[in-house]
């Protein structure tokens, strides 16, 4: 007798839980997307709307105007005897405003007693798509993009190649001091960049390397802890029997790495490449320090920050610029999300 | 981690058997040579870009080096360190950093747990959709994210305050108040909880189902299961993230710089330790002094890491199956 009732309550509880969890998830999702909505709509707004406190804020709008006898007049919502009418103000004074009806301009002028400033303007949705073109040009996006790509691609190559070597060394060989070295390697994860920053900066500045990108690229050619850790974990899952078979065929360790390990680690290599690419795309501190006085070499991060310093009073331009710089990483993330998120789990949890 | 290594390496597949001609000594020398060859990129990099610079930083910290007048560089003993004790900016920056950490870490960890538990819940339809969408903001570059949030938190046209006003809540001037700037930074940081969510989620998925079943038989509800099964089982992941976050507070720089254009305002409320160091080194050209700041930072981080890992046994539960 009691059993069905218990089952019913459990089912009800499950139903309730499902509704609660889903509602919460949707609320958080909306809160996460809200800033992007703000960015997108603000990026589409006109300068006039940005400085108009009466304009609605949730969508790009422009004030309705009406052209009469070659002149353009703003349209307001005017309370008249016949209800609220949308009329164009042709003559504004403090005490009275003269309107004409855009729907029926030949009917002549309508005089309304009262201050026109108290009237509400009529708006219509009007997205300024050309803002993105303007921001693109003002940012000098092609140049910033080129600089970012140079830094990111060469850095990624260096980071992946060097990390593959080091990870293979730690995954497949025994040597004295290996564990201690590995602990030091992992320890460098917590090391603050600033602890090594000043001498490194002085040396780079002193050498005066002809290519100022080098300080942003060269250090990545010497492997880093995250990449090595992730790749080593992955390499250790590849059966040693494969190595041994190749060894019997006379392959040396380098050939084993290139013929066995690398082809069997494509997802891990892809994850590491993406990580570094986005790290370089996102990196702000190093280019700020090394390239701040060379605008022609700025990557997107520094370029956008300086753009903000310059256009701080034009929020629509800032948001359009922000959108331009985030679209590629976000798009790539959606395309490569599986590889990407698996990589994070792999490098984050196993520790 | 060390255990993992030894276990793997003590495996049966050491290649001794496949190279019959070599004597063991010769083989191991061959192996060792290759091993050093492969590890050498990192070793060289570690020497060039980590070890030597750290020691050099210590050296610089005893001088008055300035890139503007390098010829006037003198050894000044521990003057830089003495100066730190009386420099009000140092005390301020430490206070700012600690204040932020105390607020940000519990909230961020709690929020990360909430997100992970949600996308792990069987009762949520479209788990992988939500997982992807919750992670997505982490991909937004820090400068763009900072500028977007600066707009969202704008007191006139920002959507955050319009929303708060609409539901009758107070709408603070987030970025210009010495009080509200910290909640603002924490809120912005929540946008980047993706990594935390994913690692916690993976930890949660690793908890054996039998434990939950056993708890159910004992009459445990969802909260009790979460508190007494999930939390202890994922404590290593929590601890790892906690460590990174504590140390991360001392590395905090980008967002504070972007939001306030590197001024440290309002009234030094975003003068994080690292921003103060940056200003000394690159704005005031006091690189000797900045080196001292950097070394103290290094020591703080090192001590924190040692203390946290040293006491980890007290609050972290490691399953006794040799996996950890």
C-alpha cells in the first residue's frame, strides 16, 4: 500500500528538483550573457543616443525626424486634444512650440503651449552597423591582428615543440634526479612572473634585439609546466609495447617520438596548441612592458586598452572594438570546445 | 605525483630485454643521454629565464638601479627592504591584495562548486550545452572583458544598475567606490569560473556511485550527500584550486589595470601588490626597489605554497588506493 505513494512523492521531488535546477541554470546563463548583450547593443548605438539621457538603453535607437521644406526637424510625442500625436517641432521657444504633423504637413502649423523639453522624443530602432567598420579602422585592427598572429603562432610552435620533447623525456626515461626535476618543473606553475621580470627586461632591453617581438616569443621555446604536464600524462597512456616494437625495428628514441608518440597524441597536441594560442592572444602584461612605446607592434590586447584610453568617452566605439577582438577566440572555442575542455580537465584534475 | 612516476617507471616494460647486446650500464648511459637531450629545452629555459633571473633579481634588490641612469648604480645594502617597511604604498597594496583575496576566494570557490554541481546534476537537461555556455566567457580576452564590464557597471547606461534599480535594489557606483570596487572585481571574476567549474566537475564525476548509494541507504538527502560524500572526495581538486587562487591574488594585475587604466584608483583601492610593483619598475623607473618588491613577493608565494602543501593532509582526503 505504502510503496506507490512513496514512489509518487519521489517522482514529485524529482520533478521539483528538475524545475529548480533548470531555472537556476537559465538565470545564471542569462546573467552570463547579459554583458555580451550590453556590448552588442551598445556597439550599435549612435553617438547621439549615447549622450541622450532620454533614449532607451536596451537597443540602438535614433530620434525620429521629419524633413520639411528642405529642413530636418525632430519628432516628439505631443499631448493634444486628439490624444498623443507624433509631431515634428519646427520652431522651439521656451513658452510654446510650433509643430507640423508629418502625416499631414499641408494642414499647417500647430502651436503647443509648454516647454518642448518636457516632451518625449519619438525613437525608432536604428542600428549603426558602420560603428564596427569605424572601430575596425580606428583600432587599426589589421595591424593589431597581424602582430597578434605573429606572436601567437610562433609562440605556439615553440611551446608545442619544446613541450613535446620535454614531456617525452619525463614520460619515458629514467634518470637520476628525474623526480626532483619534475617537482621543480611543476613548482614553476606558482612562480610569479614578477620574480624574474626585471633582470629579464633589462637583458632584453640591453641586447636591444632587433626584433622586439622576441621577448614575447623566445621564452616559450623552452617548454612550460602546464603543457609538459598535460602531454606527459597523455604520453604515459600510450602503450610501451608500441615503443618497443619500433625499437626492435631499430628506431632510436627520437624516431619513436616522431613516429609513435606524436601521431598518437593528436588531441593532446591540439589542446596544448589552443591553450598557448589563446594565452598569447590574451596576454596583456608582457606586451605592455616590452612594446608599450611601439604602437606599430602592439597586439590586440594592448591596442584595445590604448583605444579605450583614447576613446573613453565613446562607449559605443569601445564596445564595438571589444566585440571585434573577442569574436575569433570565442568562435574557435565553439568549434574546438571538445578538445579544449578535455585538455583542461586533463591538466587540472590529475594533479 | 611522485608515486605515479615510480609506479609507471617500475613497470615491466623497461627496454632492457629488447637490446640484448648492451650491458646494463651501457644501456642506462644511452638512456640517460637521450633523457637529458629531451629534457634539455626546459632545463636551459629554466636556467636562463627562471633561476638566473631570480638570483639576479635578488642582486638588483640591493642596488638603486634605474634604467634612466644605469651608470649611477650603486650597492645600497638592504636600504630597499628597509624602505618597504615605511612605504605606505606597500602596506596599502598588501591590504588591497588580502582584502580582495578574502572576498574573492570563498565566493568564487562557492560559485564554481555551484556551477559544477549544476552541470553534473542528472536533473539538468542539456548539461553539455550549459557546460559550454558557462565556460564560454572564460575565452573572452581580459582587456575586452574589462571594457565590457566597465560599460555594464556604468552608473548611467550600464545594464547592471538598470536591472538592480528595476527590481528595487540599490545601484552603487561600482568602479568609483572604494568599497564597491571589490565586489565588482569579484563579480567580473565570476565570468571566468569556467576552468574551476570544469576541474571540479571532473572531480565530481570521479566520485564512485557506490558511495552515493550507500549514503542513500543511510537516508542521506542531497545536501548531506554533497557535504559528506562529494566535498571530501573532491577535496584534492578543491585544495589545488584554492592554492592557485591564493597565490593568484598576489599575481593579480590585468583586470585592475584595464578597469582603472593602471591608476590604482579609486584612492588606491585597486593598487594590488603587483600593480604597485609594476608602477615602481616601469613608471617611476625604480627597478632596484621593484626588485626588492619582487623578491618579497617571491618569498610570500613560496611560504604560502609550503604552508598550504605542508598542511594539506589536514583538510584533503586522499583516497588510499595509491591513485594520489
